[in-house]
């Protein structure tokens, strides 16, 4: 399992994480001939944002959805033969109360449990964020 856990930084990830991707996901290991080290692994982004869901849509001030901004990560996972899931997003972090943080932490913990129990792409169909899947909301 690969979890890219990062702040949503200028519509992507921080530079150090990009460097990690560039250095670790090498041709011949992660993709290309004999590059099957990550085949069938589950992959997703866990992100934090200052913006709300309302600003990350075609009508919002950012003009695109989080999923659209994360498309390069999805394609990277596809190239490496990984199963890419929708992101887990904690949004408007500057407005969260301590209780909100605890709720997000608990939901993230429940997600990790579901991932260990082989959460599939089918479980996530139709959801922009993995936070919204019914399996996670009943845990």
C-alpha cells in the first residue's frame, strides 16, 4: 500500500515529496520492463487543504476539483500498475475545532482498517472523496 500523505500545496504536493516520487518510482523497478514492484498495490492521496469543497469545483474559485488536480498522481499510480483510490481529504483545516480534528483522525483510523481489510475500487465508485464512502461512515 502506498499512501501519499501531504498538504495540498499549490495544487500538488510539496517539492520534497515530488523528489521522493522522482527518485523512488524508477524505470525498471516501478514501471517499464520488469518494473513490477508496485503491481496491484493500493494507492491513494491523503491531503489537507485550506480551501473548502465549494472552492474546488468548476464553479468555485479554483475552477477544478481536487480529483482533477490530483490526476498526475492517479496516472503515476496507473503507470506503476497500482489501484488508485479517491483521496481522503481534510479541508478548511484552519477552521477545524479540536473536536473536528478528533473526528477526522478517527475516520482516518477507520480508513486504515478498511484498507488493511482490502477496500476495493468498487467500494469507492461514484465518490469524489474516500471520506464519503458508506463503509467508512458506518465504521
